[in-house]
C-alpha cells in the first residue's frame, strides 16, 4: 500500500478552516439553544396548559427524531413550506438548535424540579425576598446540578456537527471528504479527520470529567 501523508500538510489550510467551522457551529448552536431551552423549560413548568402543551410537543418531537433526519427536513422541507431558500449553513444551525434546545429544555426542567420546595420556604422564613431566595438559594443549586449534564450535551453536540456535512456545510468532516474525493487518499484523510477530532475533543472530554467530579450532586 502506497501511503502519502503529505496530503494532510498540503491541505492544512482547508482542514484548519473546516475545524474552525466545526467549533463555530458548536458555539453558535449553544448560544441559541441555551436560551431556547430555558424558554421551553419555563413554558413546560408554567400553569398554562397551552404553553405547557406546546413545549411538551416540541421537546418530544425533536428529542425523539434522529438529528440527520431533522437536518434533511430543515434543508428540503422547510424551504418548500415557508417558500424561503435557506443556505446550507443556516439550515445546519436551524436543525442543530431545534434538536439541542429540546435536550436543554429537559435538562433545565430537571434541574429546577430537583430543588426541594423546602429550600425556598426556608429562605423566605429567614427573611429573604422571593427574588433573593431564587438567586441566592435555588438558582445556584440548580446550576450546579445541571452543569455536568450540560457539559456532556456540549461534547455530544461537538461530535454531531459532523452530520451537517450531508448538506455540504464546509466543516471538518465535509472538508476531509472533499479532499479525499479529489486526491483518492482515503486512509490518510480519514485518519487525519479522526486525529483532528480527537485532539479537539479529548481536552473537552477531560474537562467534562472534571466538572462531573467537582460539581456532580450525589444524594
């Protein structure tokens, strides 16, 4: 077998930009999916049956569909339904945000529900206002409980961004496949893609492990 690892160095700029696109997709998705998940969680916990029902339907729909199906749906169906043609990048962000918002909503809801009502009642009994009790007692505890799960969702999202390559978003997976198709260097490019993903993902995974050890709540 004749291997040519120089192909990786030759296309280093393209691979670098693909890796940056992967990071950008992850960051922007979370920036949008965090407030989206918070709104959905608050809707689900509200006393309004309409808002709670809408949130429930949204979460159960997008949480139980494969991400790649949501990507195809956003790319092919939404433009026809709304009569608007989205770019591949916009489509990818829409699909990722819909999917991750559903997961974040359940994470936030579980965190809020995990705080015993007695915590709030005790804070109020000590003379705190409702706002003070919420920000000094409930929210800090809820944040600590959801942080490990939220960090794990980040790692999962980072890897799942590779699925948007199916609609020609020029992130790392798509860029590597394009170079592979042009150079016929299958083993070299797949190996390079795996190594780059690992180098970016491993430090994040170790950070998540540390977060679980430091902030994981054990009853």
